[in-house]
């Protein structure tokens, strides 16, 4: 099955898109250059004809190409399984996520989370404490996609207050989460940013994202910039 899928992916490959994509991913990533719509068409076909189960039976450790992992993520997100079994399959796959693209597409496609949010949250929140860059990113991207609401927001902010980061991409996900949280709960998030954030990069990047947003007023942007300036001066 993997060999057959690679052949199909190679037929869909675009050299120019491969070169473009490779610049956005870690240098060790093997990229064929298949566009996302083509991968989604293939995933839908495999879910319809039930070949998805066969593909998902292959260990993710054997998947060499970026597009193979993207396809695996799409199939795993789309396949119907009992909730507990699905959560375990997700947890088994997460350690093989090695870039932001697979992580973020996987999270966006896990729409089943909406149907059973508590079980998924309780099963997957362990990723925040993994000490692994993309597992931590997975948690915060999943959180900003499905969990910026009561009763989850308070617990997520508590995790953020003591979060130990492993790299750049988990910090960026935390900042992205705080930006989305600010748009929905501005006062709560602002208070958190200036009293509980435990990483200066995350604080600054969060405020930068907020100030770049058209969904935030000029007055709020100016206040945040002024508070950040005062915070930094106080810390010098």
C-alpha cells in the first residue's frame, strides 16, 4: 500500500510547489510537492472505498515523505472509530508529527472533537506536558481551534502559566492561542498576558499578533503597546 500511494503522489507532484513548500519546512523533510486539494481528494476517495484502514494500519515510522504524513493525518481525522480508539490512534500518531503543516492540518481536520469535546480534551491534554515541540504545538493548536470557551479556557490558561517550551513552533502556537483568546475574551486574556505569561517571547508575539489584527480596535492596540513598553522597562 505505501508503495502504491507514493506512486499516486508522485503523479500529482509539482516541482515548483515542492521547491516552495520545502522552504517552509525543516530542511530534513522529504517533499514531493503535492498540493493540499489533491491530497484531500485522495483522502476522500480512500475513506469512501475503505482503503484508508489499510493505509492507517502502516506504522507512521515507515512514512518517508511529507505528503504521506499529511495523507495519514487526513485519513486518521476522517475515519470513523469509537471515541476511545480514535483518541488512542491520535496519541500514537502525534509523536511522528515533525512540522507545523502536518500538525495544523491535522488539528483543523479533527472536527469530531466538537461532538465529544470533554473526552478529547481529557485524552489529549497530556501533550502540553510532553516536553516535545510539536506535541506541545498540537495541544495549543487543537485548543485554539476547539476549546477557547468555558469550561476549558481556564484550565488551558493554567497550563500556559507553567508551560515549559521545547522550541520555536510550540511558542508560536501558544502566542496564536493567546491572540485568538484575546479576540474572544479580551479582558481575561490581557490580564493573563501581563501577570501570568511565563515566557517573554510568547508575550511579545501574542501582543504583536493582537496588534496586527483588524478585529482589535486602535485604542486597544495602543493600550497593549503602552503596557508592554512599561512592562519591559520595569524588567530592565
